[in-house]
């Protein structure tokens, strides 16, 4: 068997296969399907039997399938696996893609083994005010608009896609996330031309249907961890191109705020996705894990540094309005 291992934040995963071509390419390259659009750093480490979880891939002459041992945190995938990569319509949903098996397994292990929780969100930091903005939402909600316009306004990048936090005793700790953002070409061409990458050509008529991996490392904050910043604001954006007004709607009901946050940090763990167009990957959540997550959400909402959770409806140009004052 050929073996390797990776460390992502605190989570460690051992990977082995009977074919070296099936192992993940480490270090990762910057592209739309890359795990670097999910996480800040993917470190190649030595394989051992004492890691948090394991993925075993076996090339064989059978239909692809997998089993999961929850007690040992071990995936075993068998079948004509090399053919899957050749025939897949979208390699983001693959073993090593940014929507695939390793990505979701790491989120699970960060929670299960290290009590580190993960927003599907971008984050920007205002050093002078010691203020952290968490912009949470799914695809198309406006995270990239907030991200790029915030950078233009002088905020420092803390994450493009996944925001990690941990509560230890009375401390709220935030860990830097991904520094590469998958942005629609249309968003760059029509709203943020200053970020258009050199040497890459626009897809023309498909500008609103295709994305480019934008490396924003040069805009990051100098530290990769924040402990009890003076204030944290969670923004739930609804960005619409043709909208002329601006709505700032604080979510004062703790139960409603808790549901929004709980749903967000549970999403990637609980959803079932289709790998390689043919292999359903079930959600990795557990009852005890979900209960602990909910308790952590309420602890987060009661923390002295979390100032408010707000819903913002706006167009791209005015999305920050008075939020930076």
C-alpha cells in the first residue's frame, strides 16, 4: 500500500491506496476544485496509526462503493476508482475536491476530535477597531461581494470560505481560514475589475456561469489566530444587483439567531452529496455531535465579544453602508 497523510488546522488524516495515482496531490495547487479554497493550509505529514481519521482507497474491478466505520473514523472506498476521475463532470465533488470527501471529513474531525466549529462564511478583520466581520451564507448569497468590497475599503482578509472558531473556557478563538476565493467571472468583470487575475482569459458569454480561483493571500491579516477580538459581527447577506435600497435588520431573538448559525455550521456536515456523479456520500453528523454544536452556538451568542447578528439586504455597491463606522 502507498501511504501519505495531511494535517488541516488541528485535524490529521491518514490516506492509503494500492495505486499511487489515487493519493491526493500534496501540496495542493490553486484552482477552482482545490482544497485551498476551503482551508488556509494543507500540510503533508508522516503517516501513522495515531491520526484522527483514515481514508483507504482500493482500485479493483468492481462498481465503486464505500464503507465507513464511525468507531475508528475510517473510510474504505473500493472499485474502479481511477475511471471515476476520468469521467467525472465536476471534480469539486471528488475524493480530494473542495466539495468532496476529504473536505467534509476534515470538518467532521475538527468538531469531533478538537471542538473546532466551522462557519460556511468569509471573514474580514478591522485591526484598528479590533473588529471581526463574519459574512455567512451559501453560494450566491453575496459573500464574495462583501469580501472584495471590504478589502477595497481596507479590511484585512481572515477567510474566504470557511471560518473556524473554538471556545475554551471564557475565550473565543478564531482561526484563519482559506485565502483563495472562487469568484464568478461576471462579478469580477462588472463589479471588481481591479481583482481580475493577470494571464487568465474571461470565458466570455459564460462569465456568470464559470468561476476563477482568486488568490487573495496578499490581503490577509498578519496573524492567523484571534483571541477575544473586541467585537464580532455576523452578517447574513442578501445581495441583489438591481436593488436600490439598503436594509439593516438586527436579529434580536436569540432563538432565531441560533437557528441561522446552527444551520450554517451544520450544512456541510449533514448534507448528502454525489461524488463523481455516481457515489452518494451521506452526511457525517451524529446526534451527540449535533447537540453539542447547538450548545456551543448558544454559548457563542452569549459571549461578550459577539455584538450582533444582522441580516443585510443591499446591492453590491452599498453593502457596507454604515457597518464600518
